[in-house]
C-alpha cells in the first residue's frame, strides 16, 4: 500500500514539475511530455525535431536467405516501417514478412527503440508462407467476385432486351394478333442459354442473391413464352377445325341403272 502511494506521489510531482511556468507566466519550452507506448510503458514523448536529427538514424543489418541488407532507418520507427523499406530491396510483400530480433518475431506496430534495436543490430527476415497463401487466395477470390459481378451485369442487360421482346409478343397476342412460332422459339432458346450460363456462375452474399433473382426473371419469361406457344397451338387447331367444318361436301356420282328387266309373256 505504501509503495502504491509513493509511486502515485512521484508521478504527481513529476507532472507538476513539468507544468511549472517561468516568472513571466510562459510555459517552459523544455518541459517534457509523456506518451504511452505499446505494453503500457510510459516514456517521454518524442520531439519532432529530434526525429529529424541525424543522431536518431541507425543502421541495422537484416539477413534474408543468403543475402544481407543494410537499412538506414530512424530508431523511433516501427517494425512495420522497416518492412516497407525491406520490400524495396527484397521484393517481399509487407504482409509476407516476419522480422525476428533476438529470437522473437516482432509485431509490425512495435517500435525499434522500445524493442532495444540499436545501431548495428542484426535482424533476420523470413517469408511468411501461410500469409502469402492467404493473400493470394484472397486476391483470387476478389478477382472471381469481380468477374461474377461483371457477368451478372452483362446478363441483366441481355435479359432486359429479351424481356422487352417477350412483352411485345404478349401485346400482339392480347390484341388477337398473329404471334409467329419462330419468334417464340428463338426467344425461348436465348433465355434457356442464359439460364445455363447462370447455372455455371457461383457467387456469395449479395452476388448470390443477384444470381438467384436473374434465374427467377429468366424462368418467368420462359413460362410466358410457353403460355404463348400453347395459346398459338390452340388457336391453330381451332382454325383447322373451322376450315374443316366450312368445307363443302362432295357431290356423289350419278347412279346409272343398267339392269334390264326380263318381260314375261
């Protein structure tokens, strides 16, 4: 208990001294400010001018495979910033890098000086195979999704055009016009082809819903064409029946009596 009180008192005195002003009431320009580092360490806040000074630049030796790279970097930089610099010389993607210092893999958000990296320190860089594979798979997944999205957009435009033609045939039929069977067959064939294309498309989430909606649209138009086809066949049969009923009967040939009756005396 006494230790906690003493520590709190020291911290209070420390911040009180930092806030002390000079006799003219101006704040002390040399007052140190503090910041919280990763891990909960409270350290003096870095001065921007100090960061620019040549004394903050260190040279670290990074070994990667059979080669060695000398990197000049600020001692206040993070391991993530070091990785970006190593990308230029090694060709490794930032996410595919693992930096080992003192037999421990260092986090990208950690700072060099906090981890006690000094001028002349030796580090080891290795490729994170699992990260590279995940990144490649994610890249392929994104590319596939983009391809699917473009395909669905193209299909949607094509279905719109065919839907307009189906609607035109419906209008003709509703006005007792003649619907050509060839037009119905052609539209049905094109819509069936689109249906097969949609069956080969795979999508997730929103793309899956878009694909499902397109399938429903195409099926609906095919059903409409089937109804028109049935109506056309029914109309043709009716016309045929009417023609048969209206056809005049053929006159039978005249009967000629050739029999000669015998007369009796």
